[in-house]
């Protein structure tokens, strides 16, 4: 699932072709509506990548598609059981 979502994020938020050259420039704006992909912001980009990039897998709780904003602190709670991310280390 991680690779699938990462590929979605790469091809929708960095390079349409998946290349190392950026050809996508999103507008950065904290705006309501979590299912809108542009403009976007940090935690909403993560949400959109999992929401759209996970295919038919029930990764994200449906409730979060209807909230106004995706707060960074909410990210650990948006995932269905079995898909909750785990901390690997500090950076």
C-alpha cells in the first residue's frame, strides 16, 4: 500500500511522468474541502494521497472526507484499523 500511495503522490504532486524533474506546481493554500486536490497543504496532501492513491482499499475513515480541514494532529486518527501508520524513527 505504501508504494501505491507514494506513486500516486509522485505522479499527482511532483511529476506527471514519475521522473526526477518537477512539472507539477500546486498552489499552497489552507482551504476547506479535503477532497479538492489543488490548492493543497501539507496534511491535506497526505490525506489526498491515501484517499485517492489507495484504490478501493478502505484506508481512510469516510468521516474525514466531510470535515472542513485536515489538521496535522488528526493524521494518525484518519486511518481505518489495519492501516494505521507506525513510527519508524525520528528525523
